[in-house]
């Protein structure tokens, strides 16, 4: 197989204008042994993946390919971008095949790919909606119709399938389609951009696995042509290099900027890099939920004005959170700075996995931070972008754990795992053992093929205030560097070990006072995990509870609760119920002391229906009055 996952080193080295550019360690080089993520990946494989394929079958998404390929007769059924859902499930299945080879799934994919091949037109074009419904209107309505978006998801699935299996059957379909698109679009050909971005990042993936620079150039073309229509909804309001604030549809923005970050990495374009820096600051400092979710508004599925972060009406689409992870991982590789891995981690443990039930069978489309008990996950949606994004996202998480540079290995996420990397001319086996995110202790083993000097870089998370670092059992005095990593440079020998023990206290988080929804309120965090109160654990209601500033809180692990979680317990105040019918004034009643229990936000709505709240008032005057 051809893997060109270190093209950035080939093109221009690992350090650019003061930035440390990292090489991704792909999922194919990482074995997960983690108690938190490995079971989720297995549930994704055994429950979520079959369910998504089943839904693609019964909703005729797969049948559309059969009709377009002449295997069946009939008409196109569903939404015009439904092809993309099938591609995303194939991508998730490909990652899963690498973790657990399943001959039955392997054959199912080959049969499905054969249907894609039959549906592909002789010139390389592949889109069942246009083939069956509007064959003469290709590329005539790019702002609305998702032709380039569907193509991008095909390319991503093809790369994943090739990397996981070594087979070219899907990759060849993608290459044929990409070559056709490259013949249509260009400076001296059709000028246009994707209404729903996705193809930009997908073309870079295709470039990385084939080495064909035309694909990188085409991705750059689509990015450079932004600003054609003046429309904020799909970030087409200004040329990318002139953009300073994030606007419009949240998922589209994330996919676009992931592609921009990729192109910036390979071209070292200072204007694109500066744009990414400006927009990242706008998102993370003014427009991001504490869970890593983005996009508060249902009306445009996206952004409004700075600090507009309502809780109960939060849209915070699951796809948008996943997009935040995709974008921030690329920014991490572009800059080598821990602040991007901090956001990646925030999304991983909160705003992304909240989108799927613990048993893997139901999904949130939107992820509010307050609920009155009427918001629940569903097995599927007519627009099924979120379930099919979940099924492809969870099994690729091993590929986010590690990165390398010319002089060392970078530990971006603390997840029990094993990997083999090459640093210079030295092969290094590296492993982690940890109960993260419940424990801050991480033990790492380093096994070079020969004694060698290189760096082990361990991320110092933004939530962590102090940590003890040891090498071979001896505590060393090490502080994080300007990149936010603790760097240990020494001659490493087989059998060497490193540990980092991060203090993990319960932290009370407040929001910028410009976030009106959270004034006078606090959220609870422990390690990377954001907590919420759910009615199930708190006498049937939580919207009438306040958490005084001096409340004592404690944490404990409950192995039999919600697949094993650390909960937070303490004393709160419950607002006394008052009856106001036929009364204008009455004596203030004393608040009632009550025991409170908080669970991880990602785990809510997995038991009985009921209220949920993330941001707790510090005084009961801000709590709701429960009428008798």
C-alpha cells in the first residue's frame, strides 16, 4: 500500500516560520487498549454500524445506487444528498475493519462498492440523484445541490477503505470521479464552489494517499474561489483570506476550515494560516459552548453574534461538534500547540459522544445544555447526517492520539494504547496505560530499536493546574513549554518508562459575563469531562436547584452506573415551592438543603426522561419556582 502520511516533511520539513508542523500517526499504527474508548468503538462496530447500514437499506439509500447502476428498476427516493450517508457509513465500516476484521462485513462492503461502480457514469461522474432525476443539470446549482459534498464523502470513504484493507476497488472509483471533477473545474473551465463544503478536505486526503498534486491544487482552487455569492450561510461572503469571524452554517464552516488548514499545511500560505488563527480565536473565545459544541441557532443551524450561547435552545449539532474535532486536530498538526488538542479533547469527551446513546442505538441531532425532559435521542433522522457522522467518527479516534516530528513523539491524548513510530532512523514502540478521563495518572513505556536521543512530548491539558512527572520512577522538575507540552529530551533505552500524574480536582467554571444565559451560574468540570444534573439522580427535578459557592463537593467512581462513570456529589439548595394563585406578596420561604448528584454531560438521557441542566445558579433566586 502507498501511505504518504508524512508529505509535509517531504515538502518542506517539520518547522515552518517558527511553527512546529506535526505528522499524524494514522489509525492503522495505533492499537487501542483503553477502558473508555475501546468499548465505545466495539459498540459502534456491533450496534451502530449495522443499524446505520440497515437504515440505509430500508430508506432506499442503497437502492438508489442499484437503480442508477441498472440492477433494479424504479425512481430515486429520498433527499438529494442521501448518497453521502452511505459513503459515511462505508467510511466507518472501513475503520472498524481495521480494528476487527470481519469477513462478512468485508464482503458486504465489496458488494456495495460494486454497486457504486455500476452507478458511476462512463466519464467518472457519480451521483444517484442527478443520474436518476436531473441528468442534464450537473453542476448547475452548486450553492444548493450537494454534488461536491457527496463527492467529498465518497473520497473520504475511499481513502479509509484503502488504508484499512489495501484494496483499490473503492479508491479507483474515487480517483476516476476526482479526475472528472478536475477536468470540469478550474481557472479556464467552470468557476464555482461547494454550497456545502466537504470536498476541500477530502481532496487533500486523496492527495495524501495517491501523491497526485492535482487534487491538492483543486482543493486550493475551491478555497480560493470563496466569496463569489456574498452569502454567509456557506461562508461564501468573502474570500477566505479576508475572513475574520465565523459565520453561517456551523458544519459547513468546520468542513471548509478543516480543508483550509490542510491546504495551509502543504502550501505554507501565511494568509491562510492567519485566517485560521483569527477564526479559531473568534470561535473558542466568543462562540463555543463549554461542551465544545458550536452553532446556537436552529434557524441557520449555525452562528449568530458573539456570546449568544443559550442553553435550552442550543442547537449545537452533533455534526458540528465532530467538525470542531476534525478542524482542531488539523490545526494541531499545523501548529504543534496544545491549545488545539485541548479543544479536540473537550469535544471528544463531551459534545461529540453526547450525540449517541451509551448502547449505540440512538442519536441526538441537537445537543442542548438544559432540558425540561422532552428532548431525546432517536434511532434515525430523515436527514441522517448525525448518525452517519457518529459511525465514522468514533472508530477513527485512535488516529488522533499521537503525532511525530523529526525529533520526537507527541502524546496529544491520554488513551491507553500502543503504537510504533519512526523517529529519524530509530523505530520506537510506545504505549500508554491509564484510566483517563477518570484518573490523571498516565504511565508510558518507551522502547526504541536502539539507544537514541529524541523527545517525548506530553500535552499539559488546559484544565490541569499541577502534575508530577517521573522518568524511570524518579520525579523530575518539568514545566510545559510554550507549545503547552512537557518535553523530555534524553537518550532513551529499551525498558524506559515515563509517567505523568495530573491532579484532577472538581472545578467550578464560570462564563464570560457577556454570555447572558450563564450570568450567576456555574458549571462543574473534572478533568476534561463536563457535568450536568439529571432529574433521575435528584428527586425528580433539577431546574429548581442552586449550587452555593461554598458547597463542598466530592467525586467517586461508580462502575455500575452509566457503563462506569465518576460522579460528583454534594449539598445544594432547592428553591421552596410557592403557590402564587390569588397572592401578590408573601413571606420568603427558606430554601431546602438537598443532596445533589452530577453525572457526565455525555451520559444524560440514557435512563428515564427528566430535566437536565449544565449551568447551575449559585443562588436560588435564579432557580425556577416549581408550582405545586
